[in-house]
C-alpha cells in the first residue's frame, strides 16, 4: 500500500504519534503521490530521524508499522535483500543436511511444540510441520548462522558520522517468514519485512558498539525482530515498545559465548536464541504484559549505562559522559524509501570464514594467483610447496587481532573455533592451493575464490587435523598492525600479508634457493566487501550457492540443486499458500561429515 493510499485514520494517527515523539522528518509524509517510481536512482532516500531526546523505542515501533504500511525501498534494495536471504537460506539448509549439532537439537525441540492452527504456527527449513513461530525462527536462525558464512555488517556510515562499527549478520529473516506465513501475507511482504529488520539492526550498529562493552552483537537484531514481528502480528506501537524494552531489560547476552579456549554451539546459535526471546516478548505484551517503556533513555539500560548522559560505567581510560539529560547516547536515522538503506553497505562472505579474516584471504588469494609456485603440486607432492614456506606474516587491526588472533585459536579443536582462527583459515586456503592439480590456471580475479573457496568440509574433523594444514599453521605469525590499520576499520578490512619463501621460481625443483618475500600489499576492500570493485560478486556468489545447494540434494543432481536455489530466489513471487510451503522440501542428509 502506498502512503497516498493509506487510510486517513491510520495515516493521521502515525503523523500525530511521530510529532509527539519529536521525529524531525518522515519521508512518506513529504512525498507526493505522483513521486517517481522505486527504480529511480536520482531521488534522495527519505528517512525518519529519531533524536536522542525522544522515546526511540516507541519511534522504532512506529517506524516499523509505517514501513510495512506504505514505504517502498528502491528495487536495488529489495534485490540486495533477496541475495542475502538466498545466501542465508542455503547456508542453513546445508547445515541441516550435514547434520550439524545445534540445528538438529533445536529442530527436535521445535517439533515438541507442534500446532495445528495455521494462524499460530510456522515452519522451518526442510519441514512442513507447523510449530510455534518462535521455535521455527529458532531453528532457522541457528541453521543459517551455523557455518558463519552468511552476510555481515560493520556499522559504518561516515555520511552521518555514525561509525560505531558494531558487527551484525543477516540471521533474522526467519522472523519475517514465520509472521507472514501465519498472517496471510505474501512472500513479497516477507522480503519487505526482511529489509525492515536489516535497516533497524544495521542503523543501530552504526550508532552503538555493543562489542566495546563485551555485549554480543545480536542485541540489535533482537530489537529489530521485536519491532518487525510485532508489526506483522498486529501489535500496537506501545506493545512493540514494551517488547523492545523487555528484550533490552531481560535478554542481554555477553560475548562470553565467543570467548574461551574452544567455542561451542552457543556461538552459532546466539542470534537464534535472542530472536526466540524477542518473539516471546511480543507475544507477552500483546497478551497484556506491561514491559519497560522508553528503554533507550532508561538510565540503567545498556545504552546509557555505557555511553549516555549520566553514564555509570566506562572503558579503561575512556571518556565519561557527565551530562545530565533525559536522552539516549545517539540519534537514529532510519530510511523508508529510496536506495540509502543499511543493507546496501552490508558484506557477503565468499565461503566459510570469520569476516575479519577476509582481508588476509584476499591477500593470500592474490599471492597464489600471482605466483604459480604457490599452487598446483597435486595431492602427492603438496608437501613440497609447504616446505618452501619459511614464514607467513599477517598484520591486521583491532578487533580482528583480538577475535581471530586469540592464542587459543592457534590450535582449534572445534569447527566453531577453527572458523574463528586466522591461523587455521589462511593455512587451510594455502593447503588447498598446494593440492590443486598441476597446471591449474587462474584467468580472472574470481578464479582463486572459486577454486579455493572454504566450504563445510574444510571445517570437518578430518580437515581441522589435516597434517598439511597443521604444518602451514606452524609457520603463521599474526600481529596487530597498530594505528595505521585500526584507523581504516570499519571502512575496510585493513590487512597485509607477506610470505617469506625460497626457490619460488617454479613448483618443481629442490629446496634451498634464495629467499623471496611475497607481499600482498595493504588490503582494504576484499571480495564480498560492499566497496570491493575488483571481484565480480554475482559470479562468485553463484559458485557459492551451487556448492552449498549441492550438499542438500543427491550427489551429482545439479537439477535439484538449481531448483533449491530457485525456490529461495522466488520468495517475492509467492502468495501466502506458496509461502506456507516454502520449507516443504526434502533435504538429503549426509553421513560423511564428521564435525569437530
């Protein structure tokens, strides 16, 4: 429904409430009914601005309601959202196919909450059984995050000076699907709701860094989930406001789930568990439970506790906000039309890896492409390539160094730790390069990504303890690059990588030749990063999609793999009956993936 077509009473109530909130602008109110189509790239995006001095929880609620009842992002925004949705869905389906632990455990849990009423139940990947919606979203959220391979945002918007740099991932799409399945909405409505979730959580990531206070990044996604789920379920703005308040007051996870000597299922399922809690909060407030109001200005909630006026806690040697004001720490900008949406600045992972390693991955791929002696020895002679490496030295920024350079990660024993180990990720890539058949050629910038893409079997127990990979790991040195690197994050992923090697003129011959330093140079925008211009994103994503889809069907059945990709690609073409059947497909489970 366009803004011009909205019922007068609904539109008037939105205007009145937003004025009461102190909102400085609402794009659809100033846009005439004859404005240009969504495909126009010349018109500036209209945005809601929620000042720090206003009730931002209520403002987010009203924004979500208005967005789903009249706003229209440009086609490019919806297409980008679709890409991230397909990516997430294939990550999730393949994780279920390979029988990873957390999705399997949570699926068994969900099936204990089966329902018969289609207005009260939703489905999860590979199942037609209706379960309670928060359980469906729990399974889907855990599955899509299991490989740590779906989309990423780094909370960076220099145009608004909003550069808090908080992480986030596209883990929350199951909320939109579940709600739209139950409420008679279409796949197009679900895609629009996904864009709304990404906008809210993405903009929060730009203005408040949870990681700085060891709070897990999924909080922003949980807030967005409560807002959009409540909207789709017909909650009032005040009920959504209270649900957001309950999320922040009752459900704050800490980054303990991402620390420690070896990581667990909690790392991959954090977003899913927070999503479940957010949806339960909405159900409770819709049933009459009175949750905290105006949570962003609450002096003892996480936002003002750490940064806002009257700040109680501070970083070591950090500034303290002594201001006496009834305000949150930030203004919040939310787009409702045009192309300036947070999702347009989010990043894809071109394989399975912690995204902080993407700069080093691009560096090693560049060196492998430029130096034939770093690839193509074949399985039997791959050790010869390893023996030519004397040292691999990586420099990167904080927080990359602290997260994936943790000394405990030098010896990962679980998949969850291996995909957060810079040492393992780079060593695994190089071991794959050495094992390539002799004569393998790279003719485009995309070829190294496709030939060496890290996929689920690169994190199996066999791969993690692969002697060739372990031998390379012993040669890796990872250090903090200092201010030069730190100042360029989160604009890019500033990294450099050098390989000290010998006898590099050929992949044949004896060892002991002159030493050579191979230097990647300073990497800022690796493949998959939103500002990368050197790697054809669609080309490499197509390879990733096919590779993951192939794990979900009978081996060699390329037609079935294509059909699975197409199923997710067509989400916006589905009516409600099609959306209800979205997850009703067979997954071929594989028994040869041994998890670590």
